[in-house]
C-alpha cells in the first residue's frame, strides 16, 4: 500500500467525533460565543466588532471550504457553517432565507437530524451595500430570525446608508420575541435599523428572561426608575439616552428587588442630563464596572461625568474611558474613583507624539491619586500598535521616568505587559 493510500484509509476511518473536534478547532473564534463573549462585555458595540468581525469572516470562509469537500463532510461540518451567521450583503438575505425555510420543513435533511437553523448560536447583520427592495429585505430578515430558535447572540451593525435611521419594523421585533427565551446578548451597534424603545421593551425585553448584555440607543424612564423587565436579568447595559415617559404603561422597578445590573457603558452626554444622574444615583450602588464613551471633545463634560460616578458608585472596581484623543482628557478636575482596574482608549487612528505623552501624564497622575489601582490597560489594539511602532520612544521614556516604581501594571489589549512587548522588540 502506498503512502497516499495509507493516508486516505486513515482519514476516512476517523470516527465522526474526532472530525467534529478537528472542525471545531479549525473554525472556532474565541470570544464570540456564549460564555466567552461575557469576558468582552465592556467592548460590545463598534470596539468589539472591529476586533472580532474580521476573524468571524475568515472562519466563515474556512467553513465554506469544509462543507464542499464531500457529502460526508457536509453532514459533519454543516453545524459549524451555521453556528455563527454573518450577513454582509443584501443578496445574502433571500438565499439564506430560502435555505433555512427548506431545511426547516424537512426538505434536504436526513430523518432524525437537526435542521440547519437549530445549530445557529450567533447572528451578525452587517449589511454594507445599498438596498434593492428594503421592505422585502426586512421581511427576509424577520423570517431568518424566526428560523433560528436557539439564537443566543444577535447583533445589528448595519453600515448601509439605505438603512440608516430607518426604524426596525414590527415584524423583526416580533421575530426577536419568538426567539427571546434563548437570547443572551442583544446589540444594536449603530444607527442601522434602530429600535424604538416601545417595541423593544414590549416585544423583546419582556420575553427575554436570560438576557445578559443589552446594547440599545434608548430606554424608557419613569419617576426615576427603568421598567423592571429591562433590568431583571441584564448584567451589562450599554445605552446612549433615557427617554422620560411619565405615562409609561409597563411595570416599573419599585426598587424592592435588586437588579442584576453590574456593568454600564454610557455616553458622557447622557450623564450630563438629569435622568442620567438620577439613573446613576438609583442604580450606582449595584455597579462594579463603568465605562464612559465620549463621542466628541468636551473635557468639562468628561470630568463632570466622573464626578457623578464618584458620588454614586461606592462598590466600583473598574472603570474605562473611551475618548477621541488622549489629549482631550484634562487633568484639571480629573478624578478617578478608588478602582483596581483602569482601561483607556482613543478612537483617533493617528495621534501626535504629544497626545501619547499626555496619556502617560494621565497615568502618572492616577498613580499618585488612586492607590488602589492594580491594572491599567490600553484596550484598543490600534493605540498599542502606534506606541510599539511610531511612538516607542515616548513609551520607553514614560515607563522609565513617569511610571518607574508604579504599583500597577500597564497592559496591552491582549493582557501582556507593554514593557515586555517593547523589550521583545529590542526597544527597551
């Protein structure tokens, strides 16, 4: 027997359980399914998508190759192909909808075998091209959601101008309600098909008893309370604004039952308003993690937001700031609460050397004002890359001078020490 024949016999004789382990190893993307995604809850939204969407697309290509090898591989690998669905173009909607419908009624399946949609745990709607027939496309999307009964993660991150600020239709909300019992993460990352707060609460949140992470533009607010079903299970809440609705018909949190809420990611603009301050005073005692995202330059607003947090979150252990540029953080009035973890990032891709020096001035300031601090993390990989390449001299000088003898670690986004990476590159 030739070597090629021996390899063929070996491969075809492997039991299906071994093949499934191989397929899983070849296609899995850590941090994208339950429960791994919970470790990245503070990034949910655009920061998370920038980091994980490329890996999800690459894994999808590998999965498509696997199921095309032969019929045997199709039956073994299809569960991985449909484990995480990524919709990037309009043309995918009709094809995917028809495929899921066909298998849902038993056409093309083997008796006793799961239909395709039952394998799906994650759905990312990232349509980036122009709409052809928006009404039909939205109905296709609603049908797709209904065909995925075990969905745990749903993310709407549409960038197509055709869907910008076009409200999500009731058919999609109704479809989400049908699969709400299995939902763990619901993420509306941008302005594509934004949900109105009334159907979001009335059709989705009431039926999602296990929802762990919620990212939405707005929630209702009545008499200083968020409706009970919005916070009954949610651990991490990302919200941009609170709408005051005195006549809200739904049940409102009475404050008797402690909410599960432990982490919030808020826009600094929200904390400037009365409802935002009341929200933090009402629920801040439960929080252990807070992240502030600042969409534009306003150093006074950021420091005022920190003041609200300092006065309302006595049990806080970690805080994260996301700004446009590091230099937008003013040290005049800057005051972090006594936390153990401080994450920081800047949206701007290109920043001057002085901006990164200002970053280390901030860290030097908190070194002297926050004695409880143990970890400082640069959470955006683009900031880390800039420090390691274009501004490595700034990083080396700051670590040697401003932060020498610090009691906290300065970590990169992946948890490794910044100093160790600089040493490995021969720059320190």
